[in-house]
C-alpha cells in the first residue's frame, strides 16, 4: 500500500498541493498517495488524530490551521517554533512533528530559481502577520546587509523585530518612516493582494536592479507588482515558485529525496495564464 499524505485546510478544494506532490512522486519513483482533507474549522485536532489512526504518514497544513498545527505538534523544528505556524506534519513513533517550509520555499525561489542573492543585500519585508513571521528566520540565515519589516501597524513590526533580535538584526518601521530608503529585494507578505489592495510602500523603496516579490500569486500582476514595475523594480515575481519550493521541502522531509521543481513550475505557470 502507498504511504498516504494529505493537505488539511478549510477551504481546501483549490489547493494545488495534490497535483504538485503527485508530480514529485512520479518524478522520484516514491510510492506516495496524496489527497485533500477538508476539516471543520473547529475540528483540526480530531481530523489529525483520525489521520494518524488511519496510518497516514504526514500532512501539509493550510489556512486556517497553521497555528492549530503549531499548538498540536509534540515536537517542533526551530524554524516552526519561531514561525508560530506549522505547514508540514510528520507522524512517526507516536510523535506529531511540526515543521514550517514556507520560509525556505521563499528563499529558495528567490536565490535558486530567480538567481537573486540575499546575502549582503538590503531587504524590505512588508507586513507583520503570520506570513511575514514565517519567513524571517530563513531570510536572516542569508545574512542580509539590512532587513527592515514595515507594517501599517508599526507596533506589530516592532514586536516581530524584538522577537527575532537574537537571530540577526531586524529593523522595524511604519510605511511613512521608510522615507527615501531603497532596497534590493522588496517582499510583500501582507494580505493586501487578496483584496486587490496596495500596501502603502513608498515609490523610492525599489533600488535600481531590485527584485519585487509578492508572496501571493494569480493571473496577471498584483497591485503591488504593478506598482513596483512602475517605480523601478527590475525583476517581478509572484508566490507560485514559493508554493512549489515549500512543497519540495515538505517532500524532502517526508521522503528523504529532493524533487526537481523547474519543469513543474513552468507547467503551473502555463496553467495560470
Ligand atoms: P497573514 O497570515 O497572511 O500574514 P495576518 O496575520 O492577518 O495574515 O496579517 C496580515 C498582514 O497584512 C498584516 O501585516 C496587515 O497589516 P496590519 O498589521 O497593519 O493590519 C497587512 N495588511 C493587510 N491589508 C493591508 C493593506 N491593505 N495595506 C497594508 N497592509 C495590509
């Protein structure tokens, strides 16, 4: 019998994870079955316990359960601990092991797929919610020259910066206080794109040759990417590559093999068009 994994969410019908993991399994010859699991909003824990009972080996966790998974895990990776969110669960030996592959998904997409270095660069991270928190440690691991978190509610950015201070230098800011500072990489980790809104990032934030990265993806450019394009960003990227890379890291955790991602990413890109 194949080893079984699922993606748990609510809603979950839209999730591309089954398609991605099926492609990884085929490519690597791993005997894996991967399904969607819709759990009631207040029923995450019992859904996980039932999964374990049924012999499943692991799960990806998506909206709105990443914090529930963080709370439920009996053991956490360092990056998941700090993210306060878990997107990858492994079930083995009576343990529920939680990890978070979102941040590494982002940094791999930027450095390996887009070929943009993060080491020694000036990075601006927009937003101070769960999405921003999840990528801070992996970003810091590249030792950027500067990492600034800007948020509408500046207090939340300050709180984040304080929490990560032990892992590297993080500056916090409101949008207006960014002034004329320019950055090599500007990452939108706000949920503004979901409502077709633009975070109030100053036009001067995009240095010559900079990369603008929106963690959301969809058909066409988000308002943030349109704004970045109009104000000097040389490269634009959405979160589709991050989605594929976080899945690849989950697959590696579960199966011990690293799938290739380039062909699948091109295929998904074509399907979006
Ligand atoms: P997520 O898990 O996606 O990060 P979240 O924890 O609700 O969701 O955080 C949403 C983030 O997007 C916050 O940083 C929020 O800013 P505030 O903390 O000031 O609310 C940010 N955000 C949402 N809509 C925004 C908008 N239109 N402009 C700027 N920031 C926005």
